[in-house]
């Protein structure tokens, strides 16, 4: 992403962003050297409204 939102048309965000993620899942050992894993991963990136440019990349976000 281009962080020069005011200088470049279509630029997004800013140089400082905050992020967090969560992961949950399970792993099943099927043999001595093999396993199956199933998990769910969520990541959020935000500039916490520190700038007027705050792009929304999730189509169902109500903001």
C-alpha cells in the first residue's frame, strides 16, 4: 500500500499502523512424522483514526 495518501491519488493510510491477530485451532497427529491441522486466523490493521484517510477493506464494515 502507498502511505502517501495526500500526495498520491489512490494512496492509502499512513506510515504508522496498529495490528493485532488471533489464532485458534487444533492439530491431530496421524503418524510419527505427520499431522493434520485446522485453524482460524483473524487479523486487524488500523490507524486508529489518527489520520483523515482510513480505508475500509472489509465490505460489510458498517463504518
